[in-house]
C-alpha cells in the first residue's frame, strides 16, 4: 500500500464529506502501467500495488522507482524577499523540483503515480510539485505529509505552503484543522516553525480578526509565531487590531518589533508615524529598516520629510531603504537625485524604483544606470524595465542589447524576449558583426510592428532611429505648446523652439535650446506655462549641451517649474549639468533645496561637491550640520574650507573654530583659502587669527591684508586720499593698529599660546 493510501485511512472526518468524496484516496492515478514505465524510464520488473478507487474496481498498478529529484529532501527557505524582482512564488524551494516546474507542461514527467510510492519523501515531493502546477486534487496527500513526523520539518513546511497556495475551498478548513493539532505548545509534537507556517498559510484564506488563532499567536512565547500573527493582521487590514499588536513594537525580538511596525503602518494606526520615527533609533538594523519602510507605507508629508533627512547622513543600507520608501510615496525627484550616489546599494535602489516611474525622466535615468559600473545596478534596471509597458521599456532594452556589457546585454535580451518573441533571435554572445546584423533585424521588426507609446519612449538607438516625427497631441496639457497655440490661432516663435526640443536630432535640439537661452536674456522671463513645458522637456533630455542652455534660459526665474528643472538636473549623468544645477539652487536658495544639496556632498566630482557647498553657504540653508562636518575631515583642503565657511554662515558652532584651525594648516593653499573665507564672513572674531597670518607665506599675507580690510571696513594702513602702501608697510601698519587694541592683543596672545599649551 502506498504512502498516501496508508495515511488517508487515518484522516479525521472533520472536513466536509463532499470535499473528501471528490478525491481519490490515492490522490491521482496513471492511465496504464505502461505509461508509468515509459514516464520514469524504469527497466526493472514492476511490483504490483493496489490503488483503491471509490468509484471503480481496484486496478493493479506497478509501484514506481522515483527519480532522484523526488527522493531528495532538499527543501530550503529562500532568502529573497517577496517584494523583490524575480522573487520566487514560493518561499520554500527545492532545486530538483524547480527544474521540473520550469519545463513546459508537456515536457514534464508524469509523476502522479509517485503519490502511491512507499517512499514518503518521494510521495510528498510529487504532491507538492503537482500542487504548484495547479492540481488541487492532491491536498489530502499534502495534509498527510504535514502530519507525518517522520518527514523532515522543511518538507512538511513546504507541504503547508502548497496547501495554502490552493484556491480550493478545502484549504482554509484543512489548515485550521492542522492548527488545532499542532498549535499546543505543551504537546510533545509541537514545533514553533510548523505553528507559524500554518498560521501564515491560514492568513491567505481567513481574515485575522475573524479567527482566534491569530489573536492567540500575538501572545505566544515563540517569536516566530508572534511575527506571523502580526503578518496576518498586516495583510487583512480589516477589523479591530488587538492591543497586544501595539505592545509588540517593544518586543525583545527584533524581527517581531519590525513586524509590529509594518503592521501598525499598514493598518494606519494613529500613532504609527510616532512609533516609526522612534524606531529609527533602534539598535538593530532590521528594525530601523522596517521603520524606514513603514514611513514609506504611511507616505504623508512628515514621513517624506523624515525619509529625506535619512538620505543626508545615514549609512548606505539605510539610505538605500529610504530610496525605496520614497519611491513608494511617488517622490521621483528625490529618488532620481541619488542616481549618482557613491554607494552602489543606493544606486541599485534607484534602479529598482524605476518600476514605479514610467515617465520621461524614468527613461533617462534607466539609460543612465544601464551604463553604471555596478553589474547589480544594471541588472536592477533590466528587472524594472520588465514591468514597463513594452512600448516604453522595449526601446531601452534594445539599446542595452546594443551597448551594454556582455552580462547586461544578455539580461536585456532575455527580458525583452519574455515580452516580445522576435527578440529571441538575438544571440548576446555572438561575434560583434553577427550581433549587429541580428540587432538591425530586431530594430526593423520593431519599427514595422508599429508598437505604440509616448514619443519619448519609442526612440530606438541612433543607428536605427525611425524617420517619422513624434506624434503631437493637440492638447494644452500635452508635450506640445505649439499645438496649443495652433488651437488658439496664435503664433509665437518661442513655442516652436520648445517643440524643436522634442525632435531626435541632437543638433536641432541644441540649436533650439541655445536660441531659447538668448531669448530669455532679450525679453521678460518666460511665463509659467512655458517654464513648465521646459521642465517637462528636460525630464527626458540626456545631452549636456542642451541642458546647459535650458538652465541658462531659467537662471533668472524663481518659478517652481524652474526649481523643479534644477532639482532634476542634479541627478544628470553629466557632472557639468549637476554643477550648473547647483548654481541655480544657490542663486534661488530655499530651505527645501537643502535635501538635494546635502546628497551632492558625496558626489564623485569635486566641482559638483564645491558647488553644492556653495549653495548651502546661505543663512538658514543648512539646518543639519552633520553632512558638512563630515567634510571637515576630507583630504581636500578646499572642501574643508568651504564646509567650515558654510557651517559658519549657517551659525553652527563648529564653523568658526574649524576656519581658525584651517588658517594654520600645513598646506599653504588651504591657509590662503581659510584666510580669504574669514574676510568674506566679515566677522571681527577672526581678526586675531588674521593678524597671526601676517608673517606667513606671501600669498597668505596678501589674503590676510585683504581680509582684514574687509572686516574692519577700510585699510587702516592707508591714509585717506593717499595711495596704498607696500605689502611690507601694510603688514607693519596692521600689526601696529592691532597692538593699539588692548583687548584684541590679549586675545591674540592667548590664541598664539594655545597650541603650546595643548
């Protein structure tokens, strides 16, 4: 008698009789013994087993020798989160069965007869494979497997998951019945892992508030059970949330605390924001990451502000989580501003976020990150593009097939082939000439297929750009101002230039942008509609020369649209565009810009970092001193001085002392820059430090004299109406003037002696 047959006789009768009667006790049967022998390739004489059928007479069947995939107990819990791209549909994985399931249904071996095998491991694996393939008639075998304590626990847990995945009405009652058997912690058969898996499965079929199993689980002494109980209340989101769930945010187990934060955010508890903010200081990383995710789930203005602050000075793991959370709130500008972050983990989060932003700017960032130095980032872009409509994501994948490194080229081809069968003709590892031929054929096929989409999305690589002009939607809110003016029967050369920014010829776009910049200088600033149109155009622009002129055209405008354009520009692939965008934000400073500027302090380009510091060197711009204070330890003297100056301008206590220290730095250029910054700040507290620099190198002496004149308001060594004295006379004159200031003289003496005392 086979495994399923033996155990089916022991089943309780609590399940619906109709459900039991609808299944054969053996779960499934093969048509003939010959079919089984052919499917398994067995050369041994078949042994006879009797399969009982409640409708037909017993049929003698050979007992199969299971293939090795079914004899192996190789179940493991996947480490991939369920919300990650390409995450498996099931948490419990078996390598051998996964290969079989990956085959087309017609190519899979007929394993139904294995359900009657004497080997319980083989019978259970066969039942799980059939269940995952959509066969709901094996649930009795799966239930028996859960009860079989001779099986290894991971296999029993995989059987629970297979039951839970079924849509049959019997799944919920079956799991509840199993919970009655295995949820008593005092029973010798008890397993916390099995208890938790059964609850996780039941949560897919029963609302948490309608079942006592979940409320009881909240007070279990086992962390796994408490965690799954919280999960159940998270996915149900209906009914009353028990008070025990609120208390679990302080649980001793970090996984439970993390689950509690997710539950409170999903259920929109009135104090969810408060608890998430407090958890950002938790000592365990998993809890802090859960708090970040909870803020993204809440998504209100305060939550977004909290997330933006995390991008300033938190470790890269937290910043990567914050990017994903901000993407969940729809904040694409803040997300894309991290496309050039020094951390590949942060850039990967930006790439993963692209799945949420099927927009012109999203397409631009996707193309940019497909050239990233990290293969993980490039793979994340490919995965994200797989969720885009074919008309938008297809051209970008084709571009990657042409230009990306070999690994990414292969991934892009495979992803496009899943969405568009003609791409299967591309061989990523073929010789370059052959690949070029295949790609040309694919591009021709794409154009002839006339796959629709937005004008910004349908462009192919330059070698195969379509000759047609982008379609123009005659709607005032569309991408064409010219269309709007045609509707109004008006004419304006400026809007025709804006339309030229949409063409594929980069030289035409450059000419149009250059003329727009000239027009902005010749006339009043553009109206808000035009500025909004320019900002929209910039979202999809990649050419740095076009960007330079677009920023020139809005440099005198404090419009929100112009600020939006500059905020987008700080994530451009071109360092020059990022620097110029900082220049706009410096000229039109606003505290809201600080978050974007803080993140540029880690930019790989020195000029961009200096431009960002300069934009922060405005009173009340840099409320948080920590990002600038970190730069005080830089190896670059100019960055140290600029950061100290920005700190001083914003009134932070660390700024002035840092400048004084830098005025005595070992590097002469650093000393000169520090002395010059003191004059720019016009603070009399720096006079004593400047007097000490009058005996320094020539360049430092010159800077000290100039700075002293700036602070005092005049050059005290030059009489009114007379010509400036020599540098030597100025040095003597300033020292004499300072000696006549008793209080300052004593202060200077103390400053000179301080290093000796230390």
